[in-house]
């Protein structure tokens, strides 16, 4: 196996280990919610005036999938839709009080996981962080270009 393949496999392995470690705690603390719903709630909480298109772009999902998720979240009382007075065409989303509670639980879990992994990151130098971030940015830009080239954007399903 060459180093390129090794890096890709290690990234995948790290991601899978993190997901595996976090899974049980997430499922217990956020029981009754699907990961896609939690990530949508998180994205709505982080973005200003999020709409279906903005959510689809940030979550790498289709607009159709986001429409289904947001409909369920509205039904569950976690988000609400709104329109701006100057733009009656576009529909935006915001968290309800109950949605804020779920979002805060999710954020607290991430802080807990960050604390768990702190032992590794406190020994990483600035230069190592810069090198890793530079690589990830380059790889991300490459993948963005491939997504665009293949035309697999946020079109409806």
C-alpha cells in the first residue's frame, strides 16, 4: 500500500472510530432523533437565515432530502419556518425553544468528545496543525471541484 492509500484509509478509520465511540452516547442523549435531523438542527442553529438550498449545500444533501427532513422537524416542533417581509417567495428556518434544547445537548456532547480527545491535540505543534489543515483544505477543494465536474450538486431528487 502506498502512502496516499494509507492516508485515505487512516482518515476513514479515524472517522469510523470517532463515530463508533460517539454513537452510543449520542443515541442515548438524542434518543428519537436521526443523525440527519440532528445535523440539520445544528446547521439551522449555525447559519443566518438558512433555507433549503443553504442547508443542502452545507450538509451535502439534495434539496429534496432537506425538504423531507425540515418537514419532519417542523412536525416535531423543533424548527419553524418564516419569511422575510421583503421576500415572500423564500422560506427560511429557525430553531424553536425545543430545537435549541436539542442543539445544546448536541453541542455539549461535542464538547465532551473534544475534552476526551484533548490529550492527543495538546501535543500537536502549530506547524503540525498548519500542515494538516493545509492538506485538508487542498483535498477539500479538489473534492469540491470533482463534485462540480460530475454535476452531483444539490439538485432535487
